[in-house]
């Protein structure tokens, strides 16, 4: 797996929109944060564009991403906003230059499409808070993002006694992201191998039966039998029908992986939650799940 180099003071970080439209006004907190880290924020041409719900047309968003990938002065690319749209531009962008000149691509939720595509090419990326809304997250959300970008060790540890967790220890590369977006990529050329990996999933504002349908697909397609560990992040603001489904999102996931004996943990502080800690997709990590604590370290 190709790991991008760490940042240093003075480096330029591009902020671009690969999905929904966003204005420069909504990015002021992120701009000031980068400046406080002694980095130079560069706004992409997609910022301020609007084509229906998107930040410009597919071609405009793809061109902005392509330009920042090819620009040797840009050392990292921070996606501005999620929603929907990143998967629409994957086939319009040539990511191959990142194999010889890698740089961090940062984001989560809808950016899962880009993360998966990069891992299918053997390129690591950073699942972390978007540029928009970072001021609404916990202080550790931005602090840990800075630590990773500047090459410091990442270790996430929290107390947990979730009734559905499965204790164990594994060392492997991470992959995954938003369950709904990952589900939409199954069967495409952007889907990386799951073999031996630790799978991370999170989601927001989904119906519980949708969660079950997607998990049944992951199980019946054989993907869940290939992994060596499972991390469940925020399953936030789930919806139910008038006649209840009868299980929480976490219980649905636990049922889907009940036939396997790898470690499984829940309530991991990553996703659409107040503390949205970064994960390095593609880098080998150690996951340790015990009856008292969860620890993930790189």
C-alpha cells in the first residue's frame, strides 16, 4: 500500500467539493484551522459552484479534483462536503499519478467512494472530518487529524462493554467507510479486496430495514467471511417504520457477523458523531477488543 508523505509547515492544502455545493463562507473555520497549523489553504474551483444539488457539473467537480491531484504544489486534498456525488466523478478522474506522487485525500461519508477507489489501486487515504462543519465537532476531532497529517502516531482507545462486541485481537489494513456508499460500489471496479482486512462501517439517517438489507448483501456476497475484524462507528439518527423492525442497527450488524469469530466492536468514535476521529485506510493497524476497552493503534 502506498502511503502519502506527512505534511510540514508551509505546505498547501486544497479544499475542494466532490459532492454537494458549498460556499466559501461555510469554510472559514476550516481555512482558519489550516492557517493555525501553518498550512496554506487553497480553495478549489468547485467551491461556490452550483448545479442543482452538486458543486458544479460532474465534469467541473472532476476537473477540480484532477487539477489538485496533478498540481505538485498541493500536498493534501481536503473534501469540503458530503451528501451525494463523489461516485459520479470517479470514472472522470485519472488517479494514477498518486501512485508515484501520493498525497492525502481527506473526508468521510460520501467520500467513501473515493477511499474505496484509491484502495483498489493500492493507495492509502484518510477517513476524517470534512472541511465543513469541523468547528461543530470535538476538539480532539481536529487535533487528531492534525497529528496524523504531520506524521504523529495515532491511537484510539475508549471504554466499552457493548453486549454485542466480540473480543479478540488482529493486525491488518483498514478499509470501509459509509455503509450506504460502500453498498453502492459493490461489483464495480472501485471495490477493493476485503481479504484479511479490518472493515469499518458507519451510517446516518437510514431506515433499519435498509441497514439489514445492506448487511445481508455483505454476508451473502461473501465479503463478511473474508475480513479479519469489524469496527462499527456511529450509526446515527436511524429511522424505523410504523411497524418496528425490532432490532437496533448494532443488533442487525451483530446478527450478520454472528457466524464468524473475528473481533467486533461498536460505538467507535468515528462517523456522523460529535467526536469524529480519523482512520488511515490502507495502513496496517492493531485492533484489540476486550471486555473493558477497545484500542486501535497504528
